[in-house]
């Protein structure tokens, strides 16, 4: 059990004693390692992968992101379990609606696809999704939202902060083996799951086991259009809107003359990327889903 006590703006720390009692009562044999800072869960998961049947991320999507990166770098020998105690918990939306402890006890591991981002010589994996543009800057702005805003409220606060200043990116986009398109975009996302930011149903038809990335490419639109789109995206009713495209692909290449801020699973994966290759590793990780 890799516990991030700071997840959910302290929600994990408050919830953990109750969760641990339920785990002990269930008869599961486990050890707990609590993180003290960013990046620590990657190393913990990597070390644990060879010794444990399952490594559980007890935290939010950022904790899942780090644990997945550790497991993948260790050869994905252990299965992934999740106890969602974060702010958005988007990854959990791909799992069965059972109680988290019940999932650990009774679910047979399923093979999930895992996303991969290559930026120059650097590599990051993602479980739920990644994006450039509006979503990435929103992820950066979450830290600026006062801490008394929690859960979806924190993401709404980040949304309004991002509305003040957000990028309109000039990029070269290539989907699979298609031609290179020169486009202007407010946001381009590649998703394995359906949702980011807690409730934004970016790609509502996405599945974590179909071997395909679901893409959302939003034109370089103004604030009024973004405000019009937000309710649609919250409902997952934006397909067909003329201001965006929704695609499926196995591989996406993105290049930009200006440095790109890149978000993955709610974390800032890269701060100044100029060229990205995003693809999917089908069925690469076993998940107690």
C-alpha cells in the first residue's frame, strides 16, 4: 500500500485510519509505505514490484500516475490496485463501482492499456490521459486555488484561473500514419479513460482495454466559446460540435516551435517539451478493476 497522505488536500490522511482498519479486518496481508514528497511513489512502486503480488496506490490520480510509472519501469510484474482518496479520482471511474477494499479482495485482475509519452530522451507513462493547452495549464493552476476548495471545487477554481490566461498553440499534429497538419489549438488531449479534472467527460466513449487512444482536439477558440463548451463537456455531450474534433488513434505526434506544458493524469509531466510522441501499450498492466 503506497499511501500519499497529502492526496485530496489532506483527504487521504483523514480517511486512512478507517480504511486501514477495514483492510486489517479483511485479512489481506499488506505493508504500508507513506510518501513524503513528489516522485517518491515511483521509486517505492518500482522496488515493491518484484516482491508483492499487487501494489496499491492509496491517493489521487497523481499517486496512481507515480505508481504506474514505477510498475511499468519495473516490467509490470505486480498488479495495480487503487484506493481512491484524491480530489478528482478520474482513474477510479474506469473501475467497478464496488467499494475499494471489496475490489482488492474479490476482483480478478484485468489487462489495461497504458499510455506512453516520449519527449526527446524522456519517457512518462500515463493511466488515464494527457493533454497540452487548456487542461495542462488548468492542472498547473490547481496549486494556486485556496486550500479550502476541495474536490470538484478546486478544479472549478483552476478553470476560472486558467480562463484569465490560456494558450492558443500552433502545433504540427500527426495522427497514426496520416499527413502532418498545422493547426491552432486551445487544447489537445489523448485519453485512455473518459474523464479528467474530476468531472469533465473529455472522451466519454474511451475504454482502457480497446488498444486505442481517444483524442479531443479543440480549436483555438475564445473565452466565450470555452464557457459554452464547458457544460457540454461536463455532460459528455460535445461530440459533433464544430469547434472540436474527436478521433481514435494508436499513435499521435505533436511538435511545436514554442515550449509545451504537458499534463498527464493531473500531473505536470513536462514543462518545456517541443516534440511529443504519444502512443498506447495494449494490455500492458494488470489492474484490480
